[in-house]
C-alpha cells in the first residue's frame, strides 16, 4: 500500500511538472504568435504602400499617354522619365516630375 501511495505521489508531482512546462511552453508560443502577427501587419502595410506607388505610376503613365505635348517636347521630357520613376519607387521622391533637358 505504501508503494502505491508513493507511486501516486510521484505521478502527481510529474503531472504537476508537466502542467507547468505546458503552461510555460504555451506562453512562449503565444509570444511568438504575437510577434508573427506584428510582423505580418508590418508586411501588409509595406505591401499596401508599394501597391499604392505602382498604382500612381500606372495613373501617371495613363495621363502621360493622353497629354498633348508636341513630339519634340515629349521626347525632351521623357529623357528624365526613367530617373523620375526610379526615384519615386525607391522613395527618394514623393512625386514624379519630368524635367526638361533645356530648362
């Protein structure tokens, strides 16, 4: 009988230790989950910002396609187009500005 009581006590202690370990593991997992959620939110915000830039470039190109510059004037302004788009997409500029080579 004494052996049975000792065995039950040992099992009870082992169970309590396992419960404490599971609780600790659960807290670690919850913390990691929160970190992942935070990272996903940051990535979503960045994706939205980048998509907005692409939408603005598309709109700009559509407007450029409908402009009424003369051929020479258009060719002059398009010389700065690659650097203007690159600067905008990299975040160095808040807008797309075409400059004249002769200005």
